[in-house]
C-alpha cells in the first residue's frame, strides 16, 4: 500500500504540475494579449484622432482668416498651435513611439510604412501652412493668410484618405491578433483538458480501485479492531488503577517521611530564629533529608544526600534516620567523626554490601554544637561545611569517601573543630542547589556562585536568607524554564559566643 501510494502520488503531482503550467501559461498569454490589445486600441484611437485634429487645424485656420476681433484672433491662434503640436507629436508617436502618449516603439507593418511615406508630403504642407498662420499678426494682409488656408484645404482631403487607410490597417492587424490568440487559447485549453482526462484515467481510476480494496479490508478487520480496542481499554483501566494505587502509596510514603523528619519540640521552637531549612524534594518524596538531635550537652545537625531520589532515595533516607537515632540517642555517640564512622559501618551491614553489588550510600555534612562552650565540631563525607565570621567565608571540606557503598573505611572520619568568638553563620547543604541548570547560558549554579550568594546575605535575618536562596534558585532555574534536576537541601545556623 505504501509503494502504491508513493508511486501514484508522484504521478499525480507531475500531472497536477503540468496542468498548473498550462493553466498559468494560458493566463500569461491572456495577460499579454490584453496588454497588446490595450496598446493596439491606443494606436487605433490616436490614428483616428489624427483625422479629427487635421480637421480642427483646418477649422481654426479658416476662423482666424475670417475673424475681425483681435482677441478672438489671438485665441484662435493659441488653439491652432495646441492642435498642431498634438497633431505633430501624435504623428511622430505613431511612427517611432512616444511614452507620454502611451505609444510603443515603432513596429509598423510594411503596408502602413508605405502609407506613412505617402502621407508625409501632405502632412508637411498642412503643418507648414498652419505654422505660418499661427505666426502672423492681426494687422497682416488677409490675402496672404487665405493662401495658407487654401494650401491646407488642398492637402486635407488626400491626408484624410491616407489616414483612413492607416487606421483601417491598424484595425486589421488587431483583428488578426485576436484570431491568433483565440486559436492558441483553444490549443492550451485542449492540452489541459487532455491532461486532466489522462490523470483521471491513469491515476484516479486505479487509486479509487485501491481505496475500495482498502475499505473492504478495513471492513473485514472491523471486528478484530473492536476486540483490540476493548482489550486496550481493559489494559488502560488496569494501568489507571495501578497508577492510582502507586500515587496513593507515594502519598503515604510522603506522610511517613514527613513524620520521620519531624523536629523535636525543643528544636522546632528555634526554627527561623536560630536556624532555617530550605527543603525542595525533586519528587513527592526525597532522597535528601535533614536531621537534628537535641542531647544533654549538644545539638547535632546534619544535611544528608542519599544516592538517588524519589522512592529509592526516600527508603534510604528513612534507613539513615533510623541508624542516626540509634547511634546518637541509644549509643550516646556525639563526636561527628565517630557518628559518620558508625553510620558507614551500619549502612554497609544493613544493605549487606559486603556480599552483593549494592553501592547505595549517602553524602553528608554533620556538626555538633556544644551547649556549654563555643565549640562547633564538624565531620563530612563528600560534603563540606561553610561558615562565615567577621565577613570572611571559610570552608572545611569533607572526606573524599561516601557513607556506605563499596568503601571499606576502617577508621573514624576526621573531626574538625571551630571556636566561636563572634556571631557566626554555619551552612550545611546537599549538591542539589549547586547542580541546578539555568541562568543565561544554561549552566550549573556551581560552588563559587553559591558561596558568593551566602556571603552576600549572611548578615540578614534567617527568614530573609531563606527567601534570598529560594528567589535566586527560582530565577536561575526559570531563565529558560529549566526543570529541577535534583533534591535541594540547604540549612543555615546562626550561633553566638557563650
């Protein structure tokens, strides 16, 4: 069917192209003819007008001789000059063409060339006599004027007879053009009709037969198509039900994750006054999670980025929260390096990574804020800690290994300590903010731009800092309407020396 369609489409296009060519050709010939006929009509009109002008010249010459009024004499001379000028111009225009009179360049047949040779002496004598009459004064001898009038009258009749022959010859040529054009038009129309007939016989007739065969095949397969449609509707309904169940499950998983990430009352009361959290999951549930634990001597804060996002990342995040609760609250381990080391070992054990190919893990930054001193301790797995003090930004990098995965770390993660002697802002974050594409060049936000953003806004209130982060993120992302590429988590803590 495809081969048939392609073949006859090409033939059909070719036939239509030929029909269009001949149709357009006919229109072009028609326009050329109309243009030529307009020119011919103009020539005929002007050649006929020459007879009228010669008679007006004769009339004005006679009236000039007869008038006894000086004013009328001058007026008649002006009319004679105007008629004579138009008469001469028209004569030259018929011979050689004149754009101002809309006469084409000379294309006179042999007969009219001969006629113009014959008429020229009579025309010259009339013109000479009329010119003399136009130049005399009112007081000049009228007998001399009558001689010029007699000269005009003597040459007028042969001039008019030859002008009639010229006009009739122009008209004959116009009629011949009409006949030739009609013959050409009939030929082009016949060819067009022939092409349409051939197209109908060799293209549309086989095409209609093929269409009838196709319609018959469609009718034969109607029941099968209806059965397939019914089966597809059943599959669609089943998929819709599964999708509804999946959405409900994800919503419930969101509820569970939100409960897991809920802050203790003693910590929640400090939100937006001592710390802020910018948290934007990529999907309904998130692979990034924040963690806060309030112990007797310390406040432990962590920003954790589980590998993956969505449901897999959320499952891993709940495992991470459960293990951190066990390490910090049950085992009473509060040193950041020890916490990360025990978390690393427990994740590998929980996911049985010693004996399978599972490489899931977590990147994180964790700080311990001692309540009774000015000490802040930090340990990181891949992720750094940024803090700003006295308008200076400092960065402590995390270790180059991840929590869990294939690494078999056998010693504690390094614990770094920062002493606070003035108000200081601490920032913990995942890589989602830095990896977001956007901006004028559709590039990642990157760490230098992020550090500059924090430094610019660190002196503001915590709520204003969070708003600045969110506004900048949205503007960066929406420059070219880019989509969010990862879970986003940024935490900020403002501490004062004790």
